[in-house]
C-alpha cells in the first residue's frame, strides 16, 4: 500500500525538446495550471534560454538590445523547478523505452515528451549559397552576424515576405545599401493584396530600399566570399552580404527518425498529440489539419491547449486565424483573414501621399478580412471583428473609418 501511494505521488517526467517561444509558453502555462505534477526538463540547442524571436528585427535595426529579447530570466526557471539544458541537441528518441538521447550521450527518461523543434531557414539550392557572407535571419546568431556587417556596404536580401522585409529594413537602418529581391510580382503575397503591396513597396523605397520584383536568383559569386548576386536574366547585384529569407521548413528530422507520422510537419490531432500516445508537438514543427503555422499567436494558442491537457483538463485545438503584423522603420502593416475578398464587398480607403491604405472585406453583415498599411491603430478592433464575426448592424456604414466613429453610430 505504501509503495502504491509513493507511486501515485511521484511527479511525471516531462521533457520538452526545443528552446524557442513555443516551449517557453508551454512551460509558463503548465507551471500555472499544474505546478506540482511534472518534473520539467527543457532542452534547447541554442546557447541561450528561450527568447523573443519577434524582436530580432528590432535588435537588427538597433531599436532593442539582446537583454530585451529575454522571455524569462534564468532565475524564473529555477524558482519553478524547470531544468533548462541550453546548447544541447536531441539526436534520437526511443519511443518504446520513453527516452531522449542528447548529442553528448546523455539519455533523458520521460513519461511525456513535447516536440517544439521549430523550423529551419530554407537555403536556395544555387551555386554560392554556402559562401561566407551568405546568411539566414532566424536566430540570435544570425542577427549577431548581420549586426557585425560594417555600414556602407551592399546587401541583397532574397525573399520579400515578412522576414525579408524586416531584414531589409534593419540593414538599411544600419547604413547598408539594400536591394530586396523577390520572385513574385508583389511583396508579402500571402498577406497583402496588390494595392497594399504597392503601398508597402513605395514605403520601402522611401527608406532607401530598392525592390526588384519577379526577379529570380540564379547564383551567388565571389572569390572566397559573397561579392555579387546573379539573377536569372543576367543582371548582377553587388553584395557584401546576402541574406536568404526564402521561407522556412518545419524541423521534423528527430520525429521522422523516431517513426512518427510526418506530412509537411509533425502530424498532430486536435489534442496536439502525435501518432505516438506519449509524444506531443506544438509550434512551427507541427502540422494540424494540413496547416503549419509560422506566427506567434497560433503557437501560443497551441501551447495553452496542450498545457490544459497535460494538466488533466479537457481542451481541443481547432486551428487558428492568423494575423500578420509588421512594424519596422516606421512602416506599420496588418493583415487578417480573407484579405483578397474575391466575390465579396470591399471597402477601401487610400491616401497615397501619406502611405496609408485600408481595405475591409465584408460578406453580408460581417467582417471577414482586413488589410491595413501605414495606420494600424484599429488593428486589434478589426481582428476581434474578424474572429468573432458579430453582425455589424448600425456600424456597417462607418466600419472603415475605425472603432471610435463606428461605435458612436
């Protein structure tokens, strides 16, 4: 009887593989919900405790210091009984024995395992991609490398998505001549319609950033390090620094080797469980209902649901409605929902001289999408309207003019 009682009181062993924002938020939620249920070990391959990757662009631009990125001080983990193993890579999972093997040979036993391994930057398979002077922009080490580049040189950023624009703005702020090369006919095509993208392009030009659209990179050349970027049409761009921001790929190698079901990411159900009952996955490495999310808010929502489940409560993750926000070098951008609005009614306000663009998409009496450039002061209000979809009623004629006017109607 005494042995059975001791067994029932034993804390379960929870190992979280991944030292990013998803792992940190899960641990934060869990210690609040079930502080005495688990012995938690967090394993991260970077030499730092989890930090706020969203602020990497601010760090690059000089608007933040490294200390500003810290999510929790080391003392917080110690106070809550969380063991943080920085600079360690998980190299294998023995799902049958419930053990994780680390690169230096140590094996961690677990009762439950959470994979929060994130994603990796895609390196274009082109000649010269591995030359010194070619970098990604995904972590603190990348940001430190970019910050070390002397001002006055030429930088080429490949990829005109959210991360590429942030990198371009940060480098321009550091005194480099920046060219942003994008394969598609408009910037941020997954978040912005064509008019909004044109407004953004003009705003970048005012920051001194040259934007080349429908431009395909063929090679990077240089004698020992990057010196120029060669486009497929033969044009050559001088480049003391080349930053590849051409997308990310979920990190699934560890899960795949362990025999877990993999699609584009690690396949998870509505409980964030994988194909192995004792293993879960959240964040950029996870694929839920055919979607891999690369934004912070869905990651936080997944962490909350999984924390509730690990605490013994009922919870389901049914997907997220991602919203994109960008504010670098004074260019605020916000997008949510059905921003294209094909077949829907659209309300557009535009001031070209001020660099302001606002588009709302309505279906019937409900807001289902929004794009804001230049003035995003009503972004949170529009986000709630898109997510909750309440009837607009008397607000409808004035909804494009913002919350203050619309709610006074």
